[in-house]
């Protein structure tokens, strides 16, 4: 759980709260007067005493001064110090509109404006950054991305040492949310470099926290704890209570993944206490969801439902779509744990609807990001072309008439050739446009096909689950569960296919890591199972990845069922490497109690593994080592 940030100063906040106690009763203003408060619909009776003090102190100073720079500073104090989104967002909108009008017609070039304009552009960038945060937290990633780019463009031009690293961090947070971890890490590290360069301790802590979460998402849990400890130390020294709450949540998340549930609950409760004291409702919802998931693991379904219901109610009020999705998933799991199948089914439908709406937004987002990148490349080419033309013009002016005449003749010749080829170029352009449209339509159709296949497989899974409830025989019930896991393995592959830009291939490392995590979570073992993954960063087609995924599903499932009997911990290992251009090798297994080789077993799982190995034109055998490890060698022809 990473967070975007607004710059604030706790010391100033305490000073202004104290000023309020002295000044509030002296003010005889009418609080409904827009001329005094500058904005509409400010319901003072619903504000906290701290926010009333912040507003009162800032507006008193605002109306006493005639200097624009001071007026903007006082309004910015309200934006930065207020915790109430109904307050700071309205003043942020007012300030953005004021600065946009003020700077209309002023060119954004560092050598073209004075210090006053530099200050105005800095405030404008801050308001755009806040607008990006608002849309980002509401789940509107496309609009937020545009705001972040606008903000960074200004800050890079004016070399804003304070806000620029925070904007880089926020942009990394957006890419983190859409699971583009490579870009997220790039912007987090860029932010960390500038934060350390300018000795911005709060910003350093924020970047360390977010980099720690990336390590946590990659299951590098011990490394994540190291970064989080560094972040917490900086935040405690800076007395940054808001950031401390964020870091507590991430500590809880790491300990949750390490299955140390008591520690996870301690940290989530610490974060929840801070968030409630700050009226950080979105943060409260996130911490409640984390707590609820821990309670599900502990089979305390009553507490899990209580946390999930409060989180869902807050997420709806705050229009936090991501939190709504996670809260509905939590409630579904809690109802399933209670075997309240009716409510579980209802919540499953609600969860699927919310999740698919986010997926559709992300598909649209990837298309827009791709188009934005293309437009930026075209702009850069236009700038390079313009520069070349200017150099040529200066060279021509320095030459004599003879060379000038030659240049003119050359231009005329080029013009004649251009006119001659214009029709051919126009026809080629029309053909290219038609092919591009057809390709885009094909991509949309393929995404829809993968989406429908995934949904149909989930329906099959639901039918199997419903049918399994009628089965009394434990062996038959286990067969149903194994079949469900195979169906879900195929469904996950199709879900990953329609979530990627390239519909032909998918990253094998990301897919297998997620698949193994889902399989282990579905078992809910109260044991410490360590996963050791060493998977090459390669892209496979669905023809290769489907049988490979099913082999992994069978082996991991078998390990979880049989390998760690009478053991409280163990290791599951998967290594996938490339021997040469077409030959690949996978080693998969566990260090458990061991079992008989494949050729001595006649189970369905063994038969399926052999069938899938043949589909890969490969061979599989049991290795002679402690536990149970399989070696699969297979070929991949023309994957990309």
C-alpha cells in the first residue's frame, strides 16, 4: 500500500491551531460570505476545530495584505495543512483557476520569466499535483497521468527542488497501481536521488517506503523490512505522524505475507489509530481491509466482516474504487469461511462487477498511454527537424550567390520530385491508416475474447463449487477441488492475456509468480512455506504457457497436499532457465517427505503432467535428491 503525498509542515500546523484559539473569537466575519471565504459551500459547522483555526488564521492574513505572493502563500497554507478533503480540494481548485488566469499568455521558459513568475508557476504546479492526487485516488488513472505530466513539465522547467521529487514519487505510485513495476521503481529511485540531493527527509522516507513495497510485492520480504526500518526511522525523527501510519501499514503487510499474523495485527492497529486521529478516511479503509484479511486467515470471520463492512462503507463515501474492490473481496472470503453461501455469492457478483470495471479502465488507460508516448516522439522529431532547417538556413546565408543558386535549384528539384510522388504517398498513407484501424479492431476483439473466456471459466468454477457442496465422499470432493484449481489456472492465464498490450505473448516470470501465490493462498495452510523462485525474464505464447502453467499447478498442489505432513515449515522451489535458443529447462519441487517417481504412479495428476509435457515437446523426470523435484526439458519455437 503506497500513498501519494501533499506537502505539509506539522510545526506550522500547530502554530496556526494556537493562533486560532486567540483569534477566532475576535473575528466578526459571516462564515457563509463567499467574498471572505473565496469559495462556495463551505459548511463550517461540519469542520473540525483544527481546520477552523487553520482557515481563520490564513484568511485573516490574506485579507490584510495586498501582496500577491503573500496572498497565495496563505491560501496554500490552507491547502497544505488541512486534513479535510472538502476544505483543501476546494481551495486548491480556487488557487488553480486564479493562477491559470494570472499566467495566461506567459511562456514557460526558464530564461523568459522573472522570479515572481517562477513563484507563480511553482504554486500552479503544486495545484496540478494535488488535482492529480485527487483523480489518482478516485481510480481515474488516465486523467491523473496527464495531470502528473503537466505538473512535472513545469517543475522540471523551473527546477523546483522541493516539489519535483514528490511529483516523481507520485507518478511512480500511479505506475505501481497499474502494476507497471519497472516504471514505478524507475520514478521512485529518481525521486529518492533528488530527495537525498536536496536533503528532503520527508521525501526520502516516502521514496524508501514505496521502494520497500515493491520489494514486498516481489516477495523479497526481508529486503523490504530493511527499507521500511530506514523509512520509519526518518519519519519518527521528523515527527511525521501521517507517514508513520503509512509505514506501519506496510510493516503489517510484510508480516502478513510472512504469516506472522500477530505482528501484522499490531502494526495495522497502530496505523488505524493514527489515521482515525487525522480523519484520514481513505487510509482507515485501507487499514481495515488489511486487518480483515488477517482475521480471515485466523478464521475470526466475525471480526473480518466487521472490518470489511466499515471499510466498504467508507470507500463508497470517499469514492475510492480500489478499496471498494478489496473490501468486497474481503467480505466474500468472510462469508465463504462462515459457509454463508448466499451472501458469499452475492458479494462475489459485486466484487466481479467492480473488478471488471477497473480492468476496463486499465485497458483504456494503456491505449491512451501508448498514444501519448507516440505523440511525444512525434513532437521531438518535429523539434529536431526544425533545428536542422535553422542550421541549413544560417549556412546558406553565409555562402555566396553561386552556392545559393545551387541550393535553390536543389530545393526546386526536391519540390518537383515531391509533387510527382505526392499521389503515391497519399495512397500509401490511406492504406497504412486502414491497416492500423484493422489492427486496432483486431486487438480489441482479442481482448474481448480473452475476457469472455476468463469469465466463462469462472462460471465453470462456480458451478463446480456449487456441485461440490452436494458431495459427501471426501475423495470425490477432493477431485472437484483439484478440477477447480485447474480451471482457475487457465482462467488466470486468460486474465493476464487481456490485461497486457501484446496479446500474443505474456511474461512467464510475472505469470508463474502470481499463479504460485494464488495456489498457496487458496490452500490457506497454517504453515510457513517459503517460495524460492528463479524464473527467467522471457515472454511465452499461450500455446506454451497454458500446459506449462498446468504442470506447475499439479506439482505445487501435490507438494502442498503431501510434502509437509507433520512439518511446520518447508520450501517450494521453481527454477526456469534457457539452455540455448530453443531449449528450456524447469526444476520444480519441494524439500518435503518425498514420494514415488512419476512412472510408479497412476494418478490423474501424473497422467496430466505427462500429457502436458508431450504438448511442450518435452520430457519430465523425477530427480534423485532430497524431497521431490522434477526436471522438465522442453522446446519453444518462434515464441515472439
